C-alpha cells in the first residue's frame, strides 16, 4: 500500500502538467471482481492495484456474491481469492484487497479476521493491504482490529485524528456529486466539487476512489486529470489496455517552433509554375497533422495554407494502399498494385514525372528521412514489382533522370556503387560533404537521415531541403523537388503518438522553408500531401496550451482514410476538391503548362 500511496501523491503533484502518462494498471480498481469470468486472476495478472470482493457470512462461511440470491456454497472467499493469493507465494505484486461486507458488520468482520489469520503469509505480506468496505463497525471501534485490517473511509465524512491511520482509502459515489454521464467534460461547478473531494483525501495522505462513475475511456481521462488514484472499472481488459498503451499514446512536447504565415502574393494565380516542391508526409492523415498542431501549441505553417483538398488513396488491387502504389500515383498518374514501384498493375514500366519534365530540361531532386530505396522515393525513379528489391531499384536509379537523391543508405548501395558512378553519380555519406555548387549528379547516403527526431536526427531534413533547392535552381530551367517525411509513418506503425508529433513538427519546419521560398521567388508551387494514413489514429484528449496530446490507434497498419492536400503558389487552386490520388500527377503537369 505504501507504494500505491507514493504513486498517488506523485500523480497528484504531476496532475497540473495535464498529461496522464504516469498512470499504470496499478491505478485500476476491479469493481465487483467476483462477477468477472475469471475472478481475481484476470485483474491481478493485468496489474490491477485494487481488487474488490463482496462477502456474506452464511452458515459459518464467507461466501462471495453481489446479493444473497446469488450465494453458492462453492464460491467462498478462500477459494476465489485467498488460496490464489497464497499460491503466488512471495511473488505477489502490491495489491489492495477490498472486502465489501454485505451482512452484519461485526460478526462478518470477526469471521474475516479469523479466516485471514489462517493465512499468515498473506497478512504478514506488506504488499497486500486488506481494506474493509460496505458494512463497517462503528468508527470508534476501528482501532480494536488487528494491524493488518484497514478501512475504506467515506469521502463525505470527517474522521477523528486517532482513527485516520486505520483508513487506507477514501471512496464515494460520483453520482452523489454530479449526474455527468462520462461524455464531454464535467461542468465547472461539478468539476470543482469533485476536485475538492479529491483534494480533501490527498491532504489527509489518502488515496481516493469514486464508484458509480462512468466506465468509459473519456471518463477515465477526466478522472485522471482530476487526480483520482483508483479508477473504478468493470472492464478489466479495456481499462488495462488503455493504461498499458497510455505512455505511447500520450505526449507533451517540450519544444515548439513558430509557424509561418505566407504572403499570398501569387497564391492561386493562373501563371505557370516554374518549380514544383512536392512534400509527402508518409502516413500523415488529418489526425497526424492535428497531433503536430497540438504539440506545437496551436500552430503549424501547413495550416496557414488556404487551398486544400482531399486525396483518395486506394490502390489498383486494394481498398487500403501501401506506399508503393500511393506515390506511384503521384509520379505517374496511374493506380497500380500494392508493393509495385513505378510500374502498372501488369508490371509494365510507367513514364514518371522526372522523365516527363526532363524534356524541358527541368531537374529532379529527391530527399527522404528514410532509406533512399524505400517505396516513396523509389516511385519517382524505379520500375519494379516488388518494393523490397533494393538491388533492382538501385539499378534503375543509374539510368533515371534524377539529379540529386538524399536520405539514408543501405547495404545494397555499396554493391551498386560502381554502376552508379559509371552513370555519373557521385556518392557521399554526409550531407555536409555535398558541394555548395555543382552540376554533377549526387547521391547523399547519410546515416543521420534514418534517425528519428526523438533519437537525434536534428535539423537534417531542413538542411537537406536547403542544400537541394540551392543546387537544383542553379541551372535555372526549373525543378521538381520531392521531399518525403518518411517517419510519421514509422510512428503510426509503432502506435507512438510522440514519435508522430515530433516528425510532423519537423516536417512543418521544412514546409515553412518551402513557403518562404515560394514567397521569395513567386514561381514555385508547393504541394503537401500523403500517400496514405497510418495507424487509424483518433485524438481523444489534449491541451493545446500545454502541447499535450493523447489518442487511440485502431491499427498498426495503413487505413483507407482520404488524406489532405495543401497547395500554395501559382496554380494552387487546381488542388482544391476531392479526387483520386492520381489527379495530383495531372494537376502538377497542368500547373507546369504540360
């Protein structure tokens, strides 16, 4: 119990920070646990810190049931709870056993003490706390009971100082304070009443629990924000899963960046675009963008763009796409099969954007915060029916009209280096070693690019953007820069909202630079979209003022949810509406005057 109380007080101090990440399954109370399909074991092995059993004194036995009509001779307290606990031996994790007495308080408690004394290993174990609730003896008699017996106090009562050491917890019905149904937030008046009761308990150094409380995810969030120590639940599996995933599904960002507001001077004008910057946030749906927005305390440059649309992401052979056909649609205007890179559904090579624009001597650069042979970058230069065929993809790169490719390398690059160099590529392993001015073709295979922001990538993607645009504009014939924020997708697959938040904020820094460049030269069209959404993310809790966000992932894979398209600069109006992802290709060509 001391460990649980320590956690409780730590949580209360932490509560002002908004994010309920410090809660664990030890903060769960299994209400009416005996009604579960597997009493005790399900809650205990889920890590619950408190387990409740109602008991009746019947024919000299302590039977477990909710009402006397449900009494059964085989369902004794010993069989369902004491013997399973004893079988665990010394490996018991801290747990509060709350015994709710339904019959005469004195007779039943005396019998309970008698039975417990037959289990010395349980009453001597400091990790097991025996708490009496329901029908309790007079408060004045509390100190007459053995030291291993403590009591569940009532929140609305005031107890004499000499009795307080015997009270382990303070409980009360939430419905006595508020009629809140668990949806939305508590009304301010009711919230204050609840908070006062919780504060009362904590000032007495007692843990606090509400029963008769809504048993749903939103209610759990709200009760955690208020600092409740034990969440009362009948949903063992759901509540345990919620708290087990909470550290990865909640995040508070500690660093933010200033969003950029564009000038809109040439935005939506009908003049042809000279340059295209296509930014692909892999796996970035609206929920991911809003995660970054919340973590960045209510600002993102991308949200300052006026012309927006929605892209439908299905592939030729699947309702749910993967990245290979997702970006092949952008690069070719054709829907192909999952796993296919730069080929149609029959495996025939497609004519890709870099080849088309090279007819007007435009250059192509590709930057990614992932592997240079991953599906999204490869879709713009390779023709393979298997996205994992890195050797084949690198062979295609040798003859592709790509001026610059930057990202993380892989083992296959070394094996293909000679062929790539024979076709005019210079290969370097560091972004810093890329010349400030050159007309030569370059591959930058920098290991830093493959790191996440959380693991130290720093400003690599923004710096790569600067280097790429500086080199591509030197020949003054226009260019296509494809930049992939690869690791938003990784965060979605990992079901890690902090990973997503930091990757989105980092990508938005690049978007800031792209918008600033478009405002400066007035001839660059910036397009931001995604190949698909990853994770089925829904946002369930947050505080913009604190940069705190929490959500739920419905899958660790891609979904069919349409993704936003944002466009800024000349011809940006073409990208409004709802359309197939293949239309991005056609709209790019139209904006260039093809």
